[in-house]
């Protein structure tokens, strides 16, 4: 069993195409026996910041007013580091824009052995 971290700016429950893709991928990975962590932003609809429905845990990060995209990438990196340090991150998949993917790839390099 792997512990997979999916990073997306679109909440899986938002109904957006990328959110729906993240939700479908998380369900498929979970059904295959993997633990899945989704790191996303809070959306306009109030939802819990931490939502655990085994084997999928959603971590919703607050949206910052100043430079929300950059702030999300920084917070997603922080949360991923926390998961990695606690042994809950074997694979990182960034589902969004190239800039976020680059930041996450850099994070993976810093973490050492987490496949990106």
C-alpha cells in the first residue's frame, strides 16, 4: 500500500473539471488499497478544513488574500512536508498548473526520495 498525496487548487467537491478529476483519481487509488491525501484550497462553500473518509483524507488550506496562488503553493509544500515527515507520503502528484508542479518538484528534490 502506498500513501499518495494529490495536490490541486480545485476542491474535489467543487464540481469543476479538475476537482472532479481529483475526486475520481482519489477514489480509484483508495479502491486499489492506497491511502490518499488531497491537499486543496477552501472553496466558496464552507467545508471542514480536515475531512477524513478512509482511505481518503482531504486537507483544505485557507485562501490568502495577497498572492493566493503563491500562498497555496507554499502552504501545500508545507503540508506535504508534514505528511512526509510523519511517514504518510510515498508519492506526490500535482494536478494543476506548471508553476505549482515546479514548486512541488523542487519540494520532492528537497525531501529526497518521494517520487513526483
